[in-house]
C-alpha cells in the first residue's frame, strides 16, 4: 500500500517518465485543425507535443472503464459516477464524457431528474462567494472524477455558471530533438485507377509526416495543494490522491497506443518514481482505501 505520509509536506507530486515506441523509432503525434503537428522551438532545440493535457485527462479516465460491462473496472466499483440510460439501455457515463458531470447528456436531456437533484444539492451556492468545500462535497458525492480531472458547470441555473474546478491531475507527452520522418502512399483502385477521386474512385496518392525523437517523456503533475484545499475529510483526501495515482499507473501499465501509428511504452516500467518528491513510487494499487457511494 502506498505510504501517503511521505508526501504530507509536499505541494506537488511530479513525474517525468521516459517513453519509447513499442516498435521502431517513428511515431505519429497529435494534430490540430489548421495547425497540424504542434512543433515548437526551445533553448534546447525543437520539441513536439505528442499528446495534449485535455486528451490525457480523457485517457486517464478511459483506462478505468470496462467497455464490456459499461461500468468502472472491478477495483473501482463503488466510486461515484453518473450513468445515462436511454430506453433501458446504456448510453454514456460521466467517466466517458469530455466534460464529465457537465455533459449535455446529463444536464440537457428531457428527463430533468438528475439536473434537479444536482441543482438542489448546489442550491446554497446560488448567491455570494462560492463555498468551495460545499462544491467539493457535492462533486465527491456525484462524480469523484470531476475533483481529479476538473469540471466547469457552465449552466446559468447552477449558481450562475460560476462553478468550476481546475484539474488536480494534469499530464501531457512531449518529445525532444525531433525530426520529421516523411513518407506516403497511394489509395489504390484496382477496378478503375483513373476514376473520379472526388467521389471516392481512382488512385489517390498522399504524403504523410511521422516523427523520430531523441527522447519522449510523459509529464504528470498531481496538485496536492488543490486537493487539500477542497476541505474534505482526511479519508476523502487520501481517496483522491490514491485514485489519481492509480489512474496514472493504469495508463502506464496498459493503453499508451494513442493512435494507429503512435504506440508507446515506459522505458522502465518497473521503476516509475516521482521527480518531486524524489523517490515516491507510482504503485499499481489493487485496493483503494475508501470507496465512495456510486450514484
């Protein structure tokens, strides 16, 4: 079991974890509309954003979801989250939604039962300064992931759209010393190679840029000051810390295939320790200290 006493005097737990492609040297970074690959220059040379902070938040939740049963994975049964059913069948869940409990499937549906329940629980926050402890207590009750990965309840009916929590756990992947590895190919049409390409026929040549790098690193930042600032019980505080580290370890142990041509793994999977405070391990915890009620 993770010794939480060793981080009681720390403000952050920081990890910088070296990664490598599972096979070969090339990898495909994330891309953005109108921008493409996010390359940037630093004093140390050219770097590349491999996976963004917002995408990593989604991945850290996704690795804790069992797609076969549409429930959290077995060790996390009992944590708070919100499931949406439609016509008696599973539709989505706050653990799968990009904005978590602020999902339109939860707050904009024809059935207002959950929205009314959430509004009632948050009713005391309608006027005056936001009671952060009360907000944290409500989120812990309904959707614990919102206290780890952040949420912005933008609806004006909920305290005027002022309720927000920043991410307590952030992560991103970047690469240093990057060079373009250009390649390409052809979409072949063996029936009619000279067909109308605008309608999907014919041979279509294309270019493709992948990258190689001197190093690829996953950086993770667990903000302990923010978690303590929620004003929750010590037990709830420990739950959030353990759950955040558990999600990070699940990601590192399992699914770092970010795209078809971007399949990564830790260089030293067995010895993943924090850069600050030095030596704190990222355990693969099998049992959580406390399970909050599932809604």
